[in-house]
């Protein structure tokens, strides 16, 4: 998966993010777009969702952090747009093919 390409999100998330922005503090955990699958965290007052054309849409924090919204796994303890991807990634080692060839999976 190309981590640099923005993936459109469910429109319902925009309304949910706007509600979170009205709160005093937002905590998001998200996939790092440069060092996938590393996770990062941002905390503090979110000020806006901004559209940066081809780069995508970002949640902007008062402390200067900018988080691409399609990479948000959890915001204030609620599942975000990238939650399913995170869940699949976390469960991959439980499948037989996690890092193995097809021949290694046959009994």
C-alpha cells in the first residue's frame, strides 16, 4: 500500500471530527505516513480540518501538529478511519501466512 497517497474516508468522520475539535483536547493515535507501520500520537487542542489538495486532509493542532485524517486509528478512544487497517495488521501474525511461504502452511 502506498502510504503517501491519501485515501478518501467515510464522510461521517468529518462530522465526528468537527465535534471533537469543539472539545478542549483531542488525542489521536495514527499511522506515521513516512515510517509505516509506526504509530504516532498527538494531543492537545485541535483547531481545524484543512484540505491540502493532493496531500489530503489534515487535523491541525494548536501545537503545530498536523495529522492526515485518513491515517487516524483512534481519536479520543473512538475508532478512526484507519482502525480496520490497524486491526488487520495486528491480527496478521495469527494467520498461517504471516511471513511464511505457502509451503510452510501445509500440514
